[in-house]
C-alpha cells in the first residue's frame, strides 16, 4: 500500500523539474476576424485572411524575396514591364 504514494510522488517530481521546450522560430498564431498571423522569431511576416466575409482567402502583405518589388516577379509596373 505504501508503494503507490511513492510511485505517484516520483512521477510528479519527474514532470515538475523537466526542462521546458523552446518556442518554435516559426509559428502560425490564430487572430480575431478569421485571420492567422505567420510569425518568425515573434515578428509577423504575413497574415492569412479567410472566412465567409471574404470572396476568397488571401495573404497580406504579399511575401516577397528580400529586395524585390511587389510587381517585379510578374513583370508588373514596378519594373516597367506592364501596364498600358
């Protein structure tokens, strides 16, 4: 009968002093109004908007490679390749 309380105490001691897991570098954090914030090291990269009030889901701001203008990938007006 005395073995059960000691076993329970041992299990509690093992979990009470366990090292916490580190916070992941990349996280998808739920937000209000049908949005998800994508964050790296606590800094928001983009936000995913979805839900019944949107005609279709979208990311804003659009993720871009470092140093690239928003319309440059598609040859848009940012590079002078598009437009009228």
